[in-house]
């Protein structure tokens, strides 16, 4: 659970950094309306959360196999 939350937080931070550093992304989101911004954020958060969760599972399995 903590890995998923960590991934979600990283996804939000990455999305904010991407919007602030790349003017084209911010421009596309401003012209796309509220739904475009929601889809952008949800996609990033979900992708990062799933990746962090799977990585956490792999780490826990590898840690269990060491003994």
C-alpha cells in the first residue's frame, strides 16, 4: 500500500513538473478543458502507482527469498 501511495505522489509531482517545465503541455491542457487535465493527471498517477506497486511486490518477494 505504501508503494502505491508513493507512486501516486510521484505521479502528481512529475505531472506538475512536466506542466511547469514544458509550455506546450500546459498549452494543450489549457485548450483541452477540465476533462483533458483530469485525464492527464489520472493517467500519470495510475501509471506511477501501478509501477511502484509492482516494484514493491518484486522487492518483497526478493527479500523473502534471501533467507
